[in-house]
């Protein structure tokens, strides 16, 4: 995961600057471009997870996606190395504007991005589910997810510093070449450990089972008596009467009722039916529905985080990035601060805070409480972003020759990183442990899905306020 993340960081983290400098795409359009890419990176994991759970298994999906990611890294290297794949470089003046990319150049760029997004997205959370499959105890799985996120953030720190520094110096081809090499090494390391992995075989599409419960519930009429029997079992066992389903969301309990011709199947092995489902299948649907409030809350969080991640690079470009004589922080490298703060916070939480909490209160801090804490810290981060931007605009209005130091952004970005160290691993653990076993890979990707929806919504917000943002004259 560290290798694949480092490889993806070379193009994902600096896509705004790459689009502006190499493809002559305007600033606000480049910010929207970033959100579309961010949405894709977080949308493809759910598709890969469905394929892993339904057909191919996590191992095969990760392996194929890793090679697709390698192809994307090679195509990025070609896009920066071959001049004909980009529009001519120019500096806009008052009397002229830069030539936009041609249709063919746009097509190659979009194809490169699509392949890279599919590759990175296909490995990102499916690999996390594959790792959690190696552990049986929930506490060990929670610890694994903490360090899984730490691996992502620690490798991203290297990408946001060393790799982006090369790009800021104009060495785009070298940086993309390094990313391709690291991707290849990651594939080799993954293959070396293949014979040690504990693999969970796919059990067929769990979404078909969920759809059957919904259809069967609507096909049954209301008013069943309390003495009605329920089926219980799996496709490999014989149906036997058993306890009733849980009373919550009891409308779906109808799908498990034995009525009329259903009694004919009472002593037969269970067959998949759109009229009769097992109690287990009904309860699996309920588990999924009960997780929806947590998932939908994450959409709003991802939306505001997507807006902040896009605009903070434009903020950095409009601020004083000189730390010393001759050294200037690359604009995209400003996003390293939430990664650093998040990595440090993850280490302290896993080794100090959570064990201390367990010792004092006699129980672990539950995932939902960790998620709530992260959401509150995100709120504080957004407030600090707003106050900082108002201060920057006031300073520009009073003194156009003086620019605010970029290090002011450390506070809101640091809060954003600490917030993610609370809610991100907790969301992964919550979905993985609470959702049905047949949705192991899909459950780990649900957090990615709400991030994708949030990024696309943030693109809509940026388009909505485009005129206002242009009025700020940030660049």
C-alpha cells in the first residue's frame, strides 16, 4: 500500500499545478478538475470491491489493479516527456492567452487519468479488506486499520515533499518515472508474500441477495400472525424453523415468513428465491441500512473537505511561500501538513490515547465515538480556514505589496489531519465489522464511496461560486 500510494501521489497530489502549467488549464477549472479526479479515485474502489466480493476475490482484484496503476504511471511519464502530447508552453500576457489543449491531447490526458484512477482505486481499499482478512479478532482488525491509514499517510508525505519538489523544479518526467518504478517494486513485494495470505473466497453477489429480500418483502402481504414460522439457513444447509428476526425494520421480516406454498420447501435444501429468504439474509439487509446514516454523514464531511483541499492550493499560490533565501515551498506540498499531523496523531492514538482510555474506563473507545470526535475537529478546521482567508483578504486590501506567510495554513490543515486520524480508521473498522461478511471488501470501500460523492458535490459548489471565487483574484 505504501508503494502504490507513493506512485499515485506523483500525479494525484499535483494534478492542479500539472493541468495549469503543462496543459494551460485555468485556475478555477483546474480546481474543478482536481475534484473530478478525486471523485474518481474514491469511486472506483467500490466497483473493485463489488467485483472482489462477488466474482474474483480480493487478491486477484488487487493484483490486476496494480498492473493497471503501473500502466497509468507509464502514460503520465509519456505525457510529460513527449511535447506533441501537450499544448505549447506559454506565458499569458494582457494581449494574448495560452493555447488550450487539442482534442487529441485532451483525449490522451483523460485516458491517462482514467487508467490511473482505475488502478489506484482498485487497490486502495480492497487491499485494506485483504489485510483485515488476515486477522480474526475485532481489536486486531481495528489496530490494523489504524496502521493501514498510517501507511497511506506516511507514504503520501514523501510524495508531497520529495516528488512534488522535483515537479516544482520542472522535472515532471523524472518524478513520473520514479512513480512507475515504485509501482513496479510494490507489485513485486505483493507477489513475494502471496503464499502466506489467508484468502476469503467470493460468495457470489451479495447485492442479489439484498435485492431478493426487498422484492420478497413487497410480495408478501401485511397482517401475518405471530405464530407464523420463519426460515433460517444458508444455501448449504437444510431449512429449519428458528427464532424470529429482530423487531427493527420489521417490514423486511416478511421476506422470511413461511406462507402458503412456502411450506412445501420446509424440509428441502434452500434455493435462492425471490419470494422467500432466510433470516440471515434479512438481517444482512438491516445491517446495511443501519449503516446508511453514518455513510451519508460522511458525504457532507467529504464535500467540505474536497472544497478545502482544492482551494488551499490556490491559497498557497497567493501567499508568501519563501522559507529562506532560495527555497520556496511548492504550492501542492502544503497538503503535506495534514498528512504529517495525521500520521503523528495516528501513532499517538494507537500507542498512548486508546490504551490509556481502555485502562481508565475499562473499555475501548468505540468507533462511533471516534467518528464523532473526528467530525467535530473537522468543523473547527473549517472555521479556522474561513477566519484565515478573511484575514488574508483584509491584508491584501490594506497592503498589496505584503503577502501572508503560507505557514499560517498549518493550523487548519493540521486540524484536518488530526480529525481524519479519528474518523477515517474508525469508519473502516465500523463498516468492516458491522456489515455482513459477504460484503467484506465492499464494506471497507463504503468510506471511499462517500468521499467520491463528496468530491463531486464539492465540484458543484465550486462551479456555483465560480464568479465569487474569480472576484477574489487569488492568482
